[in-house]
C-alpha cells in the first residue's frame, strides 16, 4: 500500500515498484477514470473507488499475484479496508508512505498530469484531513532524482518484513 498526498511522487514510485516486484498495479486515479468518476471527490465517491480497488486487489490475491496499491489513503478507514482484506485473504500487507517537501509537491501538482486531477488546493485539503499512519510502515522522502534509492529501500524493507511474517 503506497500512501501519500498529491504531488508526493507516490504514483511515480508505485508504478515502478509494481514493475520491480512483478506485481499488479492498482491506482485510485485510474480506477476513478475507468468508472467515470473524474471530478467527484466526496466521501461517498472515494469510498466507492476504494471499494473497487479492494475488489480488484482481491481478484489478484486469489490468483496468487502480489499487488501494489496507489492512493492517498489519507483516512484510516480506507487503509482499514485493505488491512481487513489482507487478513481475510491470509496475506501480508505492507505500508509505504511517500512524502516530499511542500514546495516540490506544489510544483508537481501545478503541471498537467496524465491521471491525477489534484491541484494544490486538493493537496492542502488532504494534508489537513490526513490521519497519521499508525501501523508500522516505511517512510520515504521523494525528490526529483532519488527514485532508484527509494526503490532500493522499499525492496529491502519488504524483504525484511516478509521474512518476519
């Protein structure tokens, strides 16, 4: 589960992590677009998107495939959906939180991006609403030139965690 605010670099990281792990990639922006829910960000719509992501993840898990989930996961209730799924499927779940300097996030969200509609006002709102991650997790700091190091740290973390449980 890759967690982070808009502009943090989480989607850039998550897609590359999925490739490196040969895992399925499920991103909230892509699911939202596929479902025709662009521009709809109320709690009801977000819950629907996360629910669809959970169904997709469950399908991959039942087929023995690892999954990288990409969304803000800014509320604990959304994280809990997937923690519950991992328990019911008897598969481990690992959390990776991506952070970046606010100025860099602002620069990133000011550019037109393929999948995300989030601008800096959305960043500020989600930052205000963000519930801290209490479950053990890896925190990574994103810059414009450290993706290789981030992936290395993530793979080492996942190997250590997987070895524990």
